[in-house]
């Protein structure tokens, strides 16, 4: 069954590793979500523009570079400016537990660390739509 939930999934910054992101994207597609993956090295501006263009319901970011806090701060600002500050927002990757609360304070709805079962990500989104 195809879902009407549109997910924009992106790899911000200079991180060049996207195998994990592609695995998450595939799991979301297999779960029936309408998923667009923007690819590597997208700027916050490109990501938010894509969120608006695709009329995404969910923004997913995969960040392994360690720059998750400044990137998410910039994206939050751009989301608010574009009128999309209310989007469901998830972040995954190599994110230390000590930074999870800071990301949630910025506006991220959930943080999924490396190794999180894929079904947990699917269930989190399904529970909200």
C-alpha cells in the first residue's frame, strides 16, 4: 500500500558516505512512503528548497560528519523562514548521545543513532501520520 506521506531525505554538508542513508531510504520506500533522496553534499538552502518544492511531510537527515548541531540550526532557521517550521524532522547517523537533547531543542523530533533498527524509523513516522 502506497502512503501519501512524502519524505525528503538528505545528506547535508561535506560528508561523502551515504550507504547508510540509502539503506534507510530503501526501508522507507519498502514501507510504502513516497521518498525523495537528494544525494550527497547538499547545503541547508538546497535541502529546505527541496522540502518546499516536494511539499514534504517529513525531513530526514543523515549526518556522519560531526557537524549536526550547526547544520540543524541553519536548517531550522531556513525552515521557519520558508513557513515549514512545523515539518516532522528526523536526524540519524553518527550522533553522540550527549547531542540528542541539543538537537531536540533546535526542533528535531527524533534522533536515530547508527544501529537503530530500521523498523523503529518506519514506526516513528507511521505513528505520526
